[in-house]
C-alpha cells in the first residue's frame, strides 16, 4: 500500500486519536501533520511493518509528549467539538467536563488514559508506545485516575461547577 492510499484511508482515525490525546482539534491536526511529514520520508520502511498504524500511533503519542519542549509557549486549551448527529445538552456538558479534567493532567498521564480507554490498549501495548515498563503505565494510570477523582471531589466540596 502506498503512503497516499494509507493516508487517505486512515488519516481520519489518526486525527481522532490525536484529538483525544491533545484535547484540541487544531493541535491534533498539527501533531498529525508533523508525524505524517516524517513518516512520508520513511514510508518504505514503515509501510512494510506488520502494523504501520500502531507505529504511527506511537509517533503521534511521542510527538504530543515532546510538543511542549518545542513549543513551550503554546498551551493547548481543550475545545469541545460536537459529534455526529444531535448532541443532548447533558451529554455535551459531561464530555466538556471530562475534557477539561483530562487537560489538567500531565501529558504522560493523559496519554496513558487515552491509550487505555480510547484506543483500548493493554498495559504492555501502552508500555511499548511510551517506551517504559508496564509498571510505569499502571502507576501513571493510577495517579491520573486518582487526580481526576480528587480534583472532582475538591471542586464539589468547594461548590464549584465543573
């Protein structure tokens, strides 16, 4: 499969993954564009892999995690994009609250949650993507989930709206 064929078929999936990871559609498109520019130059090698999409997903994750180092003045702000079809107000509010909470997490913790719950990867697969031991994945996930629970509870106690 050529790069153009692969990109035409799988680009929307890769952008959706990046949007879940970054919390911002514009930043997601920028990250994917950077990754695809590098992948194009190496497509003969990447395209011959058993799972080129998994490799590109890892590239997107690494690009997102390193984005801060190159663009330290840019702070992504989560934007809410309605899904296909009608969106009910309560569901919209819940998604918005979840995106805001995820945006507060450190990048690696957020990446672990997105890879686990959005991409449905196992701890070992996430460890491969992040190039760390599975124990680190479990630790990052535990800390992220704890931060989400504690953050929500503190705002509830203070009477703040999500």
